[in-house]
C-alpha cells in the first residue's frame, strides 16, 4: 500500500498533542476529523491576505475573495462530479443541509398525508427535521427496518414504497454502525416510481468515492469538518431541476435579485439558497481539504482504512465477552461494541485517561439503540492518520480496563 | 464532622494515590459498594438523564436532616455519587445550602462535574440543592 503514513501524520499538527500526559490516540473520527496544516493555512491566509465580503465589492480584495469562494465551489463540484457548480449550495453542515431540504422541499411539494421514507439507522439529524414537518404540514414519517447485522432489510422496500412517498432520505453510511447502505439500488427503485432521493453523506464523503451523476441521487449532503475541513461549512448538492423549483430557505442579502415593499424576486442558483454573507473562509478551507484528500486519493484512503478496520475487528474479537453492533458485509471504518457489563461511559472515561479518544453513548441514533435494546455503545472510528500501532494501544487499554472491572 | 471536615478527609484519602489508575480503581470500588437505593425509587421523576449515563436521586427528611440516596448505571459515575452522598447526606438543608464543594476540584474530578460533561452528575448536584431548598421551605 503506497501510503506514506509517517508523512501523513506529520501533516496533522494536533497529533503531536498529549492528553493526560500520553500521546493522543484519536479514534473519534466519525464525530469530526482533524485538520491538516494545508487546511489551517488556507483558512488563515483568507484572514491574513484577502478577507473581504464577497459577491458585491468592486474593490480588489472583494474580487480575490469572491474568486476563492467560487473556486472552492468548483472544487466541490468536481469532487462529487456534479454537472453544474450552481448545484453546489454551501451550508453550515449536513444538519443544515437536511433542514434546508425539509423546509424548502416540504413547503414546495408536500401536503398532509404525504410520506417521507428514512431508515432505522439514521442519525437524529435525518429524523427530527422530518418530524418537524409531521407537525407543520401533517406528513407521515416511515422507515426501512434493519436486521441484526445492522443492514437495511431491502426486501421490505418494495412494500414500503408507494405513491404517498414523496421523498426517500437515507444515510449513505451509518454513523453508529458503519454499514454502507445499498443506495444505488434504493435510488433505482425510487426513481422507477418517480420518487426523489436524498443521501446523507456525512459519514461517506471522507471514505468512499462519491459521484452524484453516477448515483443519480437528487440530493447529496455532507459536512466539511468530517472531511478534514473546517467546522461550520457543509454542502447541499441538489439537481438543478429540483433546486429551481424549491422555495428559498432563509431570506436576506445575497439571495435576492430585487427587493421592494411590494415584493421580492430571488437570485438564481446557487445564491437563492445562500442568504447573508457566506462562510468564505470555511469554503476555502473545505476546498483545501478536498485538494488534500485528492492528492492522497480517495481510493487509497478507503483501502488503508479498510485495512485498519479489518485489523481492529480481528484484534477486538479476541477480547472475551465483546459484542459488536453492526456486522454488515459492507462496512466503513467504524466499529461499535460493548464488553460484558461494562458501561460505555466507564470504558470511555478510562480510555481517555490513557490518551485514547473514543465515542461513547447513543451516537445521536436513539431509534437504532432501541432496536438493539442497549443504552449506547463504544465506537472507534478510523481516519487516514490512524495506525495499527494505535489500535494495539486501544486493545491494551481495553484489556487493562477489563481487568479492573473484572 | 462538618461538611468541610469530611471534604478534608476525602482530599487526604485521594492524596495517597500517585497514579490516576489508583484513583479510578478506588472510585470503581466505592461505586460498586454504594447501596441503599430502593427499587421503588427507580422512578421516571427521580431520573436524571445524561447523554452518557443515567442517575437516579431520591431524598427524604429524617428529623431535621436530608438523607440522599442515588444510583447510576455507570460505575465511575456511581463512585462520584458515593462521594457526594458522603459529604452532603445526613445534613440539615442549611448546611447543604451553605456548603461549597471544593473537594471535587482538589481531588481532580472537576472534569466530571463541569457543565460540559453529559454524565448527569451536574444535574444531580443541582437536584440535591433543589431538594434542600424545598425541604427548607417546608420546614418554615
């Protein structure tokens, strides 16, 4: 595997930090990834060299800054292979992207009695916005159930899909289990009945190649901060035909063409959905993150992370009384587990003392935890800078804790 | 002993631990040993739901003193609960309301009791004070 892991680790300054006097071992990458120096530099350059409000100034800096922001949009467009750059809307993150769709798609196309289909393994951010629509519009939220391995029960989809369903909104990869969902199959089934599909790519964009044209999804959403980019910037990709037909989300500057007290006309895409001053330092940082990922190669990243996943799964399997949650055939580098009766909070607290950061709790997927009838799990999720040696330390740490509780 | 004397005692006990591991072993030990929370108290109204661990708190007056009982599904949380009960239980409402829990910081557990932690302990401490205020109002 021609990945220079030592060089990659040097790219991430935070990996030099110590936690409770121990070198940091960071396995909470599904929550957020760390940032390479090139991203930190790109953001800081904005403020040092060309900070200015964009899309409106005649002065030099404003033009430079506008250019940088729009170049970032093109980088995103190429990264996900969108047909047009105006199909890329900058948002604050996945959550805002989904809320935007719920609000604008809901207002434009939904009426009482219509249904939205999600799945049992969704993050709360792909459940609650639709529940708000249940209250506001009177739609009904339904879900595709999963099996014990944490895979969608695909055979139920045909019964679930009917003419009442107006949108299918589904995670590409489960944040709590790592399951890679068969989204292409779902999109094909949905399109056969003219139902649009939104893919929540928050856990996928950093792990697998996403090609929105090949997928033919109608919407694809993700966050910058899980893709080695800055926090506070995210993306909503939407097919032009849908975005043009949808009502705006937020009102304000930038998103209008003309405003008078008699009425307002809206700007064209993508600006129609970007009210107010955009997060141009965030977009530039995201552009730098994408360039960083592309320079390594998303294929190589996936391959390396898969090696880590297999290594960790094998090593963890040797721990007595371990129970894995999410054993799908197709999995990204996320491992959720419990050991005996040890509470995830206790194990997480002790690992933290050893400098190892894991996630504990329900992972914002309480319906999924209810399915497994557990309060939560311990989750280790890997990124490009993690190593087998770090996984060995995790195993050592867990073994120490097990002895203590034994 | 006064609340402050017990706090001093706990600080003293913890000062003998050189390693964090010893400290947490001790918390696990006293967490495991914490008893007295009756099943009939395991009610929705006594539950403090943290994002990470659940805490149940019950309080009742015996003579002029408040007796606290509490439980958690996580052992480390339970260990810290045991310390809080040792300091605050069997005290008058005034003693509780006038107390300042300095021991938490002194023994290096401040992290667990900061508002950013979602383990239910912060809400539990608030709840203990609220009980003291309520019982005091009842006495008056």
